C-alpha cells in the first residue's frame, strides 16, 4: 500500500493531531523566489536551491514521488494513469469484513514485490545528507520504509508503515512478514506472481478469486488485522504529528521532495514553515499545493535532482 497517501484531505476543525506548536521566527532568510514552476534541474534554479541549502541545516518532507522510481505505484502525480478504484477508507476498513477480506487477498499478492522494492538514488542521497550533518531528518508520508533501507536514521513516519500489522481488537502488533507467511499457508494455490501491484502495496485481483480467500486473525485474541498505517479518513496520531512538528522546527529550510502535498497531513508542515518564516524549497514533478510560498522549485524527479544536490553540498 504505498502511500496510503492517507489522512485528512482538508484541515480538521480543531483536531488535536493537526494542532501546530506556537510559531517562532527562523534565522534563515529566503532569497527571492526563482520563477515557479521550474524545469531546470542543473541551471539557475538548481544553483538557487544549492545556495539556499548551503550552510543551513534542513529537514526533508517526502512523498510518493520519492518511491515511484523504486517501482512503487502512486495514486497521483505527473504521468499517473487514472485508476479504477479509490484509496481505502479507514472507517470502512474497520467496519467491513468484506473490505478487509478483499484488502488482505490483494495484499498477499502484492506484498512480495512491494517489500522487495529497493531504495533509489533519491533515498540514498538523503541518507548521505543526514550522515554528513546537513539534513536533520525526514518527515515522510510514505509507508514503504525505503528511507530506512537507504540508511536514514531519523525518520518520522507520518502515515505509519506497512511492515507492521495491528489487531483491531487487542492492539497486538505482528510483523507483516509473519502475517504473509500465515496468509500463504491458509491459501495454498492462491498466489499469482504476475498480479499487478497497486498503490496500496496490494494487487488487482478478479472478484471470483476473492470468494475463496481465507484471512489471518490475531494470534493473541483472534481479532481482525489491519496494516499499521493511516488510511484516508483517519487522523495521524497526535504523538506522531508532535514529533514531525518538532523536527520541522529544527529546520533552517524545509525541503519538500516528491510530494504534491495534496492531503493536509503533509501540507500543514509547509504552512507551519511559512508561519515561522522558514524558507521552503521544492523538488517535484508536477504542481505542489502551496508552491507559491516556495523560495525555489525544481521541476524534476527526486532520483535525479537529489543526487546532484547531495554532490553539490559535499555529500555525494
């Protein structure tokens, strides 16, 4: 389920998890905005990005575009085809046994390819920038743990991670790999390696195959299982939001990488940076919500731009 791209599509009214810490004044000063949008990953706009980040400690806010180059599909973004189904809704998942059955059948098919996806050059570049002290950490909207696989150490997973499964009854956690083994044992002959992976980390399956699928239950209480992620319609836990705001507050520059910021759970951090006077830089293919507030935007794939950026900043 890459990118459950979950969470609040619009700011929730007085939702505790969406409450930002008090604003403060940042010492970093944004240069004049360089024409937006930009299609200049190596020229004047790129140099403006390098100058903005040089000598300043920054935080990366990452999204789906960081992982599409690893082969993980996305719901939205430049070049993404229209998909026949909508993202999973959290409230419906919890109340609908048939939806859970459909999800886990598809998830069993898609998991092998999803968990085998390697970190790409963008992930690796962010890890190098952190290792050299230039990047304070990452707030990611992705659920694939590719930042961890690349070697990043300080990562706030805004929407959780598919690598963990939680029981809806007792709250017990189980590794996704363990659940996968149990699903395969419960459904001999069901696996279809050629199934097309979908953005939720699952796969497209014909309806007739779903009828014979058997779900795995919680090992502790036999309750229903759910991936430990934030689906659409759910709120990001307050503790996670607080950790993300605390990290963003350390930034002298906020770097948005591979995200359209279409959902509020990510967009709020751009608004928070703006309120604090923290400059914002963007690397993304396609429009970004709030890009008019950016000091500079590079229109390009993160897997191409971030390695050049790391090299220019001495972390190549």
